[in-house]
């Protein structure tokens, strides 16, 4: 059984969904520290031919809080965020296909950061037709005080994995030999190039999955998510 494990990201880039598609079980961390400059509550969209950030505003909280302990800001204006997407993509060829999903995700009344992002992940995976089982890390019985590679191996063992697939960015962090000692194969997923027209401007890669969906049919995106990568 193939397993992938990642932090929760809000409407992440297509490579995140390729990892989900490549595994049988995808584990999303909820009991991991929130990082201010990471991608947990923010990503990038297109504006006038360049990339701009969009984000979920958060209620003030300790730097030591886990993601599941963080809350959305009380004054989070969901309509304003939706308007940003509408203004940027209203004339995109697949706006009508994509915007209702976006409305459902952003208009969620959930206040907890992790559960809000988790809901977005489930809805976007359903929209993409992905059937991978998605589990929450804290629901799995291991010693959650473990760190890094050891925690990953513990999670893999707990769910019966024989293969662990990680994003290519972690290739320097993990040892194939160490995983093999636990009878687990270690692979890394590498996304292939996927360019598409963005209002005729110079292509801006690796934006949020929202950008991909706005400019491509669901069949095209599904094919890219499920095939346009290699395991190394």
C-alpha cells in the first residue's frame, strides 16, 4: 500500500493533488506547528499576467500552536476573497465550471483553521474525481511526540504501508536505506511541466489549483493530476 503525508495547504498547487492521486492513503497533518511563512493558509493566483498572494486571515495565537489549534480571524470576509477570484478569473474559459466549488469552499462557516482547510481539500478532491482515502494524522495511534523521518515511518507502519511517496522537495531529508530497514520503499514524486494559456500572457507556473481549473476542462485536469508526473 502506498502512503503520502503532507501538511494541510489551502487550495494548493497541482503537485499536491498529484501526490494524493499517486497513493492509496493520504495522511494530512493536523498536529503540526503552524508556520507563518509557509503555504498552510495562503497561495497564489493570477492578476494581470503575474502572481499575487491570497490568504486566510487568522486570529492571533501562539507561535507554538498546532495548525488544529489556530482559528480564522473573526472579521474574515469570505465575500471579499470570493470577489478577488471573481475579478481575476470571471473571463476564464472554465470559470462557470470552477466558481461554484470555490463558493462552497470559501463560504464554509467553519472557524477552525485545520477543519476549514480539510473541508477545502475534501471538496476539491471530489471535484477532481480523486478517490484516495484521506486520513487525519492525530486519528492514527502512534507516539505523536516523534519528529521528522521517525514520525513518518511510524505513521506508515500504523496504516500498513509498504511504500512511502514524498514530494520531491524532501529528497534531501529522507534516507531510502532507513525506510528500507522498516520494509518500506521510499519514492519521490516529480511533477512534469504543464503549461496552458492564461489570457494570452506569459505563463506563470505552479499557481493554486484554482488557476489550473479556471483554464482547463475537468477531464484535462484529472488527466494531468493522475498521469503528469514521475516517481523517482
